[in-house]
């Protein structure tokens, strides 16, 4: 006598749920891997009346040992008969106590269509169930592929805030030389390979000892760390070249604090101006200094762009007209400065290391990198005033305690719009009848 009415269709999910029910088991049901030859597989169930007291379920029939639920001789005999009659090969089998079934997975070995075999089996008097071996999938949404293969990119939240991934579709700083006046830089860092064009020290050799390059290395990484090299992070202008002028020295081992003086900074500034670099990063601050002011003013008259870090108590370099000031976006921005993330920004450390850096030095390096993107995107000379206009955040009616960070993608779109260049044409080769109305997914209305 059968415990179940014959079933033509039964969800394999129900069978799987029954097998997976929490019962003690001495021999778990075997996993069934896809067939190497990709032969079609089906699930066939036969009536299986227990001949002993119920026990743990989920065991493989013939290999089950103990006093629990077992495969009956009738079920085994019917399974063998069906296999022979329909040219099937048994792959795995298990009893399901809750449904009084013996389930068998068969492969169809004679090339007969699966649908035809299943149709025949549903009319076989010994078969309770016959269905394909269905495949199921998890429903998680795959993560979008990141725009870079650098493993630490996801930790660089500052890049998204600055619109850098979108901007990189248009420019990456190629052909731009940046003078970095700071501490020494670890030129052997793998994420700076090929980015350091030259390096000169004005501090005296004893001050550039090993390990005394923390601050300069950090700024160099923010500006120009190599992108898509399967290493570390992404620089804001990864194709720019850095010319390092070491004018500061580290005060303590393992600490970013560094110092410079009038003499070392003056020599570094003079050398930077002689090099012809169009962009100078000054992530330093201090009192007004007539000699340094004269040097910077000389460079400003020649069209050199200077970026300085905001220092609430200092006059150099932001007290000099024409210097672009950088401050943190985490709070109200001081008048006359551009804002960029300045807290916990991931960057480089000497000896192939990485760590987070904070301070307006970071904001200055970020603004320098963004300006390098602008300089690389046009053959036209950009003045400091023009650059500040391009980077000025769009007006907003939403009140916020934090200063809006500059957006590199928006600035590049403004640049192309001002020069009447078809932005989409530059990126795809297809001219656009309404030049630069959108760029990198950002509407330009109201900018």
C-alpha cells in the first residue's frame, strides 16, 4: 500500500527542504556535482515504506547503517527496473522519511530527449515523481566592477567626493609637471613607479635619513599614485610627473610633523621656478616671509600656479595674492579657499606602506591633483583666477555645515563648455550638437 498518491509534478525544492531538515544523520546525502559529459539528469521517486522504527533521515540508501529509516527492497528493485527500461544510470539516491519516498537521480544515457523520458515515467505505475534536476541560484546582486584594479581603491572615499573617477574618463594629468616642495619622498615606493621625474634636497644630507620621508611620500601618493597597477591606491592625477624639492625635515621618527625654514624653502622655490614646472604644491604653512613672498610673486607673474594649505595662524603661503588656498571640507571653509576632504584620506607611507592622513596638507595635495587634471585637458594656459572659477562649487539652496568639496568632473565640463568643445565627442569620437550639456553623468544646468 502506498503512503502517497502518485504525483506527476513535485517541486525539487520540497525534496531538498525535506533532506535538509534538522535530523541527526550518520551518513549525509551525497552532493551531486554536474556531470562531466553534461548528460541530462532527472529526479525519480519511488514509494518507500519503512520496515523498522523511524530514525534519522537524509541517509544514502544502500550505504546507510543503523536502525533508522532505510530503503526498502521493493523501492530498490523498482529503481533498478526503471533504470534498465529507460536507459538510465543511477548517480545518487537517498530516502526521505517525511515523504515515504526513495529518491534517485538518474542520467539519461541513450540520447533520448529529457521531456520524452519524463513523459514516459509519469505513466509508469511504480513512479511517484519524475522531474528534471533543476538548478537554483542565489539572489544576491553582484557588486559592480570597480573602475580601478587597485586593491585599496574602495577605501579612498575622497576620490568619489572629488568626482575623480568620472573625471578620469576625460583626463588623468598626462604631460603635467608638478613641483612638490615638502620633505623627501620615498621614490622606491611601488605605487610611485615612474611618477618621480626628479628629486633634489635642500635640507642637508643628514636631514634626509631613511624613514624621514613620511609627509612628502603621503602628499606624492595623494597627487600621483599609479592607477590600475594592481597595487595599493589611485592618485588624483596618476599620469602627472612629480619633481620633488625637499625643503623640510621630519621632526620625529614615525610622525608626520616636519619643519622647514626661510633658507631651505627659498632654495627649493627658486629651483622649482627654474625647472619650469607650471604647478607647485606647498602643503606647508607659517608666518609671512618677505623673501618667500617675493619668490612666489615672481612665479605668479610668470603664470605658475601655487597651491597652499590653509593655516589659521600663518601668512605663508596663503597671504600671498594669487596663491590658491586649500582647506578641509569637513566644516565651514575659510573665505577664499577651495575645499577638499581632509580627514582620514588613504595614501602612501615609506617602505611600500599605506596609511590614513589628515589635515589641510591633504586638501592642498588633492586640489593640486585636480588642477593637474584641468591643465592636462587643455592646451590653453589657465590662470589661477580661471582655475578657481572652474573649481568653485555650484550655488545651492541647501544649508549645510560642511563646505562643498570641489568636483573635478564638473570643473572639466565647465572647461570644455567654456571652450565650446563637444565633451561627448572627446570621449566617444561622436560629435554632440549641444556641446557639454552633460559630462560624466552630471547635468551642467545652473553651473
